[in-house]
C-alpha cells in the first residue's frame, strides 16, 4: 500500500511543479486543500473501521484526488 501512496503522492508533486511553472499556483493550492480535506474527513472513520489498512486507503484516496485535480488543471492550462 505504501508504494501506491508514494506513486500517487509523487505524481501530485510533479503536477504541482508543472502548474507552478505555468504560474497557476492557486490551482495547486486548491487541489491540495481538496485532497487533504477529504483525507481529514475520512481518516478517522476509516482507521476505526479498518485499522491501519483503512488509514492507508484514506491516504491513497487523498493523494489520488490531489493528483487528479492537478493533472486536470495542468491539461487545461497547458493547452493554451
């Protein structure tokens, strides 16, 4: 599970750097707030229900949301 989390997190970091190069750092901030907001909302209940595996799944979900929204923003703004 940690490999999947690391892959999703590093993809988000690469997209963040790309958006910063395009001078769209506010999109990066919004994506991070969205991904970490979901993580904050589901981490406790997931850990209570499924233990450590649930916490890993919550981390993966938050990172995937951040990476997906940053990728969408990068594709949107780099097409100009």
